[in-house]
C-alpha cells in the first residue's frame, strides 16, 4: 500500500533529523516508530477484501473515531502557527 510506504519514509526522515539523545533512544525502536507513524491506518486494513472494503467493521469505526477526534485535535493544535506564518508570508507591511 503506497500510504504505508510514505508514512514509513516520512518517519525515517524524522528519525534521521533527531538530535543525538533521542536518536540513540529510538535506534532500537525504529520499527515501533514506523508502526506509530502510520497512526490508525492499520485498523482500516484488518480483514480487508475487495468485496467488503467499505463495510463498517468495529475496527474501521475505531479508526474513523480516532481520526475524527484525537488526530483532529492534534492537527488543530498544529494549525495556528502555520496559519500565522502563511498570513505573514502574504501580508507585507
């Protein structure tokens, strides 16, 4: 799945940019970091087959709940600095 690969590549990029203490701590835990970098996506692929891809299984519901609540809260926390920077980029006084 392309999204899994891109999540892992992004996680590996983040790992490479860490300072020494964090890098050393995570070195033996890189596989766990890569799994975590995929967030709740693994919930959407459990028992996946083409005939029931959109079926609302309990795990798919859990994945959507995670995305709609916890992940959304996290993303909203990231947006204010981005919005401010974006606005400053276009407003030159």
